[in-house]
C-alpha cells in the first residue's frame, strides 16, 4: 500500500512527499521571501546612510562622498535584485504547486488510503491557479515596458538617435516576451494542473475531506503542553519598535532641516540652520537612526535564537507526548504551529542578511572596478572584501535553502504523527475584524 496507507484508519490529514524537485522549490520560495525582506532592510539603510552623508554628519568629507556614491549606486542593484528575486520566487512557487499536484496523483495511483487526506497546505497548492504569481509579474512587466516603449517610440520619431531606437525596441521586445509569459500562465499552464486536480479529487472525495475537517473541528480541549515563553516575541517586538523609532527620529530631523520641500522648479529643500541646542537635537536624530540599525539587528537575532530554542523545547515535548499512548491532547496553538512546514528562524535571518549583503557587496565591488559614480580609488582597495561579502551572501542563501529543505524533510514524520493523532485546524491570518483571510477550499472543482 502507498504512502499514508498504514496507521490509523480514522480520517486525518497527511503530508505526502513531493520529491527532491518539489522540496527544493518549496525551500527556495520560503528563502526568497526572506531575501525580499532583506532588500526592504537595504532600502532603509540606503535611505538612512544617504541622509547622513548628505547632511555631512559623518565628520569626514571623503567618507561622506564615498558613502553617498555607494548608496546611490546601491539603488540600482536594489531594483535589479528586487525584480529578479520576485521573478524567481514566482517561478519556484509555480514549480512547487506542480510538484505537489504530481506527488498527490502518484500517491493516489499507488493506492494511498482515503482516510489519509492530503494536508490543507498541499490541498491549497492543488486548488490555487498555477503560475498565478508568475502571470501577474508577466502582465505587470509587459504593461510597464510597453508604456516605456510607446513613449520612447514617439520620442525617437521627434529626435531620432541610435541609442533611442535601441532602448525603444528593447522595451517593446521585452513587453512582447512578458505578454506571452502572462498569456501562457493564464491559458496554457492551468490545463494540465486542472486534469491532475480532477484525478486527485476522484480519489479523495469531498466526503473524505469533510470527515477529516470534522474530526479536526470536533477535537476536545487541551492542556498546555509547555509554557509559551514571550521572551522571543518580546525581543522581536522590541527590534521593530527600535527600528521604527530610529526611522521616525531621522525623518523628524530631516523635516526640521527643510523649510520647504521640493516642488515645481526645485530639486532640493531650503535648508534652515538653528541655534546650537537645536542643531545638536537635529544631529541626535540622525545618529539615533545610525545606532538603531545595528541595535535592531541585534535584538532581532536574539529573538530568533530564543524562538529557535522555544521550538526545540516544544518539539521535544511533543515527541514525548506522542510516545505515551495515555498523554492528553497538547495545546492547540502548539499543535497548529508544528503541524505545518516552517522556515527555521536562523535560516530566515541568514536569507535576510544575504539580501543585504548582495546589494552592498555588488555595489562596492562595481565601484571599485570604476563602473560607478566615482570614489573608485576608495573602493578599489576593498574589492577582495567586497567579493568575499558577495560569496558569503550567496553562501547564506544556499545554506538557508538547504537548511529549510532538510528541516522540512526531517519534520514530515512528526507533522504526520500530529495530524493523525491530534488533528488541528490550521493557523489562519485574520483581518482587522477578526475574520480569516485565507480560505481552505476542497479538492473537488
């Protein structure tokens, strides 16, 4: 009998193996989301460091010029990596959905037990339109590139130049390619996915799913398994609060520095200088941001480590409870958390740091090669260090992907044991009115 065919015959959820390709795609998708968060952190660092250099608060004109060039050049890499990461994330998300649907078809063909219904997370991968994210990116890029191409076409008609024609034709060609991608994701890719969904739904009927959901909803009360320590959450919230306060302090200093903001016909604010005390207060705002950045990172890292320790303790307690046939049902929040795939906290931090390191490492290396706005003599001495930062960033991302994949594979047995013995309604995000945002539909079309 196939996967899920043995064990308890009571209706329950079961997570089926998705193969190496599906596991790698799922790990990449989670790691890339963390990289996007790291790119957001890079944007905040670019903004803060750029203002410090612009306001001449670093105390060294040469350093301020170098930092200004680095921050300006980093904006281009930030946009490039942002688009690239979003595109790759959409691709691997599509590959994961395809891998999950194929794995469930294979399990059904091998005679998987009908009482072992695919887990809600795997069902969501089957019922959601495949490549919807990739199609959205395709149409969005096509619209932006097409608009640029049309504008460029009218410009070169008035003032023709070889460079203008190259840019215009490149934009129109890119728009055409992205349009074909969006059309393929909307018309062609859903068809085989729909056939696989029908095959899966013919094996696990709506009645099978309903019985699994009914058992999870009718679960009894629970005794707390372990103390849900708030230390980790406290450090995470403190990190967010320190980061927000630092950013607000920097903005307040910038607003007080400008008597009027850029408008029509102006590109810079009208700077205002105050008495010595107010000048010191303004400088404090910028330096508060400079101190808040590393402090935020430190608090977030401590929170991640505490979060990891808490998860390990809960996992150990769950394994002990599973080994005891007389143990009572654990806390529902603990069960809901450990019944789903999660990214390791340290892997999430590593992926975020890789995004930051790639942006600034690539920018510093290119400036050292003389391909930037200036300061080549400053960054040329650090080309080896910049290249090392790039390699370390790539290594952090690879480690995050490998760690996430290994953690998911090693934890599948525990997740299946929990869903078989103590099925629990999955965690759902809620809106401001307390209503669930995520809906779990059935396999049947």
